[in-house]
């Protein structure tokens, strides 16, 4: 959404701004996601959320809309958000994504999710087997163990 359009919307009262933003969302997605409809009860939060997402997803022109939806499908599948997943599948199909492309996005998400589970599980297993104190990988501060 263009900045001038956003400025005009923000000059309106929150309820009116929220309604107008939802119309813009519907133009992009072909429908309004459930959570945004739910958030109409809190128009200030809805406006902030829509503008934030717009700035991240829609204003960056480095990725095309279909690629964004395929990424969204993968993330939704990995997070196991059924409602998000179904919405992004519908949007991707409207944008011309094939069944095979959608399945590939899901396969990639599954592969990465699997790798994350294996990595986390085997690290914990090795740590316990060796009796190592866990420590933060970022700051190196040891975490206390329950058995001490």
C-alpha cells in the first residue's frame, strides 16, 4: 500500500481506519484473514498490525507475491497453524501457484522442522550423557541444572 494512502487512512478515527485497511487486505488476499476480522474489536491494534505486515511483506519488492505466499505456506505448515496454512494455500492458488509448488513449500518446511527436532534432541541427549552444564550459545552464561 502506498504511503500517501496510509497517511490518509491514519487521519481517520481508528474504527474507520480499521475498516478501510481491511478492505485493502481483502483486495490483496481476496479475503480477510480470521485474526484480522477478530481484531476489529481493537482497531488501534488492528491498524498497527496491518501496517507492520504491509511494511514487511508488501512493500519489499525483492520477492514476488507468489513467492511470499509459498514462504507463508511453509512457515504456516511448520508452525502447524491450520487456519493460516489454508488461507495462504488459497491465496497462492489465486496467484497461480501449482499444487506441486505448494507441496514443495510444505516438503521444505517439513524437512527443516525435522532437522530442528533432530538437532535439538541430539544436542540435549549428548549434553545429558556427558553431564555438561547447559549454557547460552549467545552469551555463554551457564544455566543451572535441576539436579544440582
